[in-house]
C-alpha cells in the first residue's frame, strides 16, 4: 500500500478506535470503508485478491467479509492458523520468515503460520483447512497425505482459539493485526521429516532445536507476532504431552 498523508493518518487512527476490531460492522459498512480508502491506500494485487471474514474472539465469524488490506489497515479481527511441529526425539521445528516479507521480515515464526481466507465460494475456510493448506504451501507436506506423516495421524488442536493484537505505527500506513488464532500440533515421523520441502520464496529457512532453545529464541531474538502468542502455548502443550 502507498503512504498516506498526515490528514489521512489522523483519520485512520480515529476510525480504528471507533471500529473496535470490526465486530459490529455490517457488510455495507465494510464495503463503504473499502470503497472510500482504496484510492488512498492503493493496495497491491495480493491484498485485493485475498479476502477474510470478520471474526469474534471465540473464533466464530460474523456474516461480514472483505479484502485482506482493509483488515490490516483498520485492525479488523480475522482468523489465523498456526502449526507447531516436533520430531519423535523432542526437537521443535521453527521457521525463519523470508527477508522479503512485508510483515516481520527475517523473524522467527511457528513451523507454519498463515491466515484463514475465504474459499472461492465465499465461505471462510475452517481453521484446519487453512492449517493443511499452509503446511503444504510452506513446508511441501501434501495435505491429502499429511496424516500418514504424523505420529498422531492428524493435526491436533492445541486448546481453543485465542485473540491477539499487534501494531506497528512506525509504518505508513500503520500495521494493525487483530487475529483469532487456532494452534495445531503434530509429531513428524521420520518419513515426514525427510519429506520437508520448504518454499524458500516464503521462508528464509527451517530450524530444528530443543524446546529450551525455542524458549531462548522467544526471549532474545527477532520474532513474529504469531510466535510470541502461539509458541508458549505450543511448548507447554508439548511438555504436558511428553509427560503424559
């Protein structure tokens, strides 16, 4: 998106506070926002082509949806899916985001992290559908056969969805990211481990480390918002799972 002038920035910040993550928006309201601000923000094709549903803190969606750029411009709440993966000997898989990413470039992130977009039929994907899609796109593990590459036979939900909010007002336009994220966990079989084929246009790399090193990265390194909110919950789940 292109930079906004000072008057537009002041208006944007006021509107963001009034919108309160979009939970009371009607479809007409969101459509009007998009029409009013697209000439000012000039979003790129990716931000226009991908659409999200407004999401409540419990992970359910309202009947309102719109283009990705509107959600990040105004901090409207949307769904995300995060996947934590480990090996059978307890090593944790993390990814390093590509330096070309607009959001959190070169930062550590969950093994898989991505939005939950609308499908072609206009209905929001489920959290699990998005997790499978992102796992295939980012790590090259086929969604239709992923169960056979995991000890559990499937991705396991880690607790209920949770709400988080990140902002970077140093950017122009500012970046507001309100997400309701569902975490999934899984243990890679040896076959699953050797089949990893990271997409290096999306990822700077992948890294296997013991849980204590993952905690250290969380405390000391450049990390994405998704890692900060999801990694502690995943590591706690992994420790409880190992002790059961």
